[in-house]
């Protein structure tokens, strides 16, 4: 997909083109992106999910801002800061845990080669994927996703 085709797409679709549809993302990522006021724990989880699954920083920032535009400067600063930390740190082992879309499990960076991931042991399960259906926030998340998709 060319860059001009991506700019014509909504910001969520741009990231979905890199990761797969939101229905297969861990629900905690969607909750932290859409509902919560950014905090260090939530933005780190979202940043780790995006960064370690290969989403370009600019695409992640635009997508997260579209999902939670009330806090644009905080979101951009947090995502940029975490990506800078991970880019500079070449030696730490297991510097971050994230949900690996390719492995379909919680993973860590392998200390021997940053491009290799290893499953978290003991296994950490992700209970829910996509917009959380059995949550009091399900409607709110679904409406926000729909409003992002409808922007031209």
C-alpha cells in the first residue's frame, strides 16, 4: 500500500494494515487507547504493543490521537519517549513485555537478539480480544471506533 493510499485511510485503518483488524488486538490495548486518560502504565502498554509489533511511530501517534484526541500532546510525548528508550537500549534483556501478533501470545524481547521474541514463561494469557463485549465500556469503544472510521 502506498503512502498516498494510507493518508486517504482513517488512522485506525492505517495501523490495522500493519497489525490486522482491531478484533484480533488485545482488548486492554483498545481500552488504554480509547477510554482512559493517558497514564504511564497504559501508554507504555500501548506503545509496547505498537512498537514491538512493527507499527511506525508516526502511524501509532496519529492513530492513538484519533482514538483519544483529548490528550494529544500527552499521547505523542509518551509514545515517542518509550520508542526512544527502546531504540537506544541495545543491551537490556527482556526490556519489555507485549502481545506479539505473530506469536499470538505475550512475549518479551530475547536478550541475545533484539529481533527475536520469546514467549513469556509462565504463560500469561490475554483473556479478551477486540472491543470488550462483556464490559460496561463496550458501547463507548464501539462508537469511538465507528466515529474514527467515518472520518473522511
